[in-house]
C-alpha cells in the first residue's frame, strides 16, 4: 500500500520519487510493483514472462499490448 500511496502523491504533487518497496518477498513469492512510464513496464513484463519456468501470475484487468499478449500465448503453449 505504501507503493501506491507514494505513487498517488507523486501524481498529485507532480514530483517524481522512487517506489519505496519495488520488490517484496512474501510467502516464498516475489512481488514486484511497477508504475508506468518510469519503470519501463513493458520491457520488465516481457523479461519476466520470458524467464518464467512454471507459472505466471498477473494482477491486472486487461492486457492491451500485443507484444505482451503474444508472448503470454507462446509461453502458455510451452507449458
């Protein structure tokens, strides 16, 4: 929640700042918080998908980027 609070303050104050906890380890899982455009989200998502060995979990509503959608489909076909 601190990451999102900081991001909303950044938007409100029009002043960029670093995400306080960009990577969190919880219950043997790694959780990474990315905000666009400053975190190069597309490149980081593609890199993460390419490195996945068994599963991929996303917290999002809808995938609109064709490159990301295509790589998810390709990865799915390999699993």
